[in-house]
C-alpha cells in the first residue's frame, strides 16, 4: 500500500527528576548536599532510510511517546539519558507542524536526520543549587516535560522528471519502455493510483529519475479525483514531461486535453506551472496523429514537442536525450522558501509577555508555556522549592501584572488545574 500523507502526535520523553540528598557518613561532619541531576528525556528523531518508499510504517501510530530520563540519586549520581526514538522515513518526506503550518524539516538525503521533538532536560539535584550564601539547599527539580507536537508527514517523491497527462495517454507505457519500472498497464479509463519511479539510463551513460505520477483530471487542483495526491508529487521535479495522446484515440482532442492539465497546474501552484515543460506527443502510429499535431502546433507555436510511440518504441531516444540535455542546464532548487521553515521564522511578538492573565468567574487564570513548565518542574513538597517558585514568578512580573489586572490579596489564582491564593 502506498501511503504518502499522515498525521501523528509526538510526545518526547520527560527529563528525570533531580534528587534532594545529603552526605551522611560517620566521622564526616557537614557532609553537604549530594543530590544528582536527572537524565534527559528521549528525543524523537526522524531519519531517512533509502530502503523505504512509503510512510505505511507510521500509518497506525497515532501517538509516539519517548521514555523518561532516569532520576538522579544521592552520592552525586546523575541519572542516565533516555534512549532516543528514531523513526525511519523515506527520502522526500516533509515534516510540518500542524499548529503553525511551518516546515520543521524536508528530508531528502539518505541518512539525514532531525530532532522533531526534543526530550526534556533532567531536573537539577540539590547539589546544583548550592551557593556560597546557601551551601545546604533543601530543594531540587522535577524533570522538564518533553516537547509535544502534532505533526503532518508528507511524502513527495524524489524525481528529476515528472510525467503528467490525463489518464490513458500512455505515461505508464512510456515509463515501462525506458526503464526497468514495471507499472501496471491496461486499457482502462481510470488513472494510475500510485506514483511509479524509474531510473532512465542513456547510451552516453547519463541517467535521471522519472516518475509516472497519478493522472490529472479536470478539477484536480480543487480536490477532484486524486487531487493534491498528484500535484504535490510533481513539486520536486525539475522538468515536467507532458504526455499527450496526439493520435486522438477514442475521439480525444489533444488541444483540450493540454488546456485541462495546464489549467490545473496554474490553479495549484504558479511555481509548479512555471517549471520547464517538454511535450511528448504520443501514439504517432495512429492515422490522425499528423493532422492533430499540425493543429496543436498552430494553437501552441512555442511548445517544444517530440513525437513518439511508446507502444512501438519510436522516437523515444530523441526525447530522452533532450530531457537529459535540459536537466544538465537546470540546477537543484529548494522546495520551500526560508519563510516556510520553522527555524527561519522571526517571531514578531517576542517582546510581549510570555504569559496571559484572564479572569474566569472570579478566578485569575495564568497561561504561558514558560510559567507552566516552571510549575511542572517545581516540587511543592519542599518548602524551599515553593519559595523559589514564588520568587521566580515575581521576577517574571506576574505579581505586578495581577495587581494591574485588578487582583486583590486573597483572590484565587489558577495555573493549569491548580488553584492558589494570591497573598504577600
């Protein structure tokens, strides 16, 4: 089964908890703090495996969760890091954050890998909090929560040339004639359901990858038929090879057929429609071929056309040589612009407060990733940890912000599912 698009939730591993411990040995007075730090939680890594051709291995994994790091222990023993989870994907996989719609990574090279969800850092043990002013702290941290992401994976096949055209114009026959690919071929009027890839080798030892992509129908850019399932696979190609049934088999009109495909390309993407195009006029062995070709040239005088018969292997070498020559002049291009990548986005609101305060039926609700993370890492069973939590909130300006919003001492304040009393 060919699977080229899916969504999955990733939950990276939580960091291990820090330890509150003191050295206690006979004849060793004032042993001091010796609580170790927790280990890092598991990262979730996507890695390209050239042996994979589909995303089917991920299809039934709705949630992927990483392991927690090992907790720290006494005697200054730090916890071990959790083992990373490596998800193997085929070359050509794009990973997109569903919340921001930004590209996390576009994986195209064998062995290429990226951390998609980062594991949380380990919580610090009390040894890490020791200072000259407080050389025996009685506090430590819980591990940091792992990153949670809802992502979409899209597979866009890696090919130099994409064969486009309406169903039954001879794309699969052409690919079978020029490569070792074995697409299913028959006299049916519906379209190929999966992209078929073939490596084309010329007599002069040049080679390139060609894809017979699922055939377009009218309305495909708006989701009709296979819709975007075809069009996204054409995105990576450097040349569009447009195959047309110029023989007019079963009364087809080559001019109308060409206009349908061009219209769908234009609607879907200007970038896709502007790619270099070579027209392959197929079925030159049919009686109406020459007449249809002359009418076509009059309608599209600038078109670059090559006459072939994929079934009888006529004119194919000339068409392939021209494709190879054209590829030699066209360099590789990035599929996505910098503004579409998560790592290149400059956040416009970075100077705004990292939290919000609202009043919900008399309860002041504080929301913000930084505050919620601090809350989750605080051990409220330790008095010093509670004091530190309050000091951190005050340093972030939360106390002043509450008063500015109208909060009074004694009011209820909520962070996540927990409610506190706002007091001095």
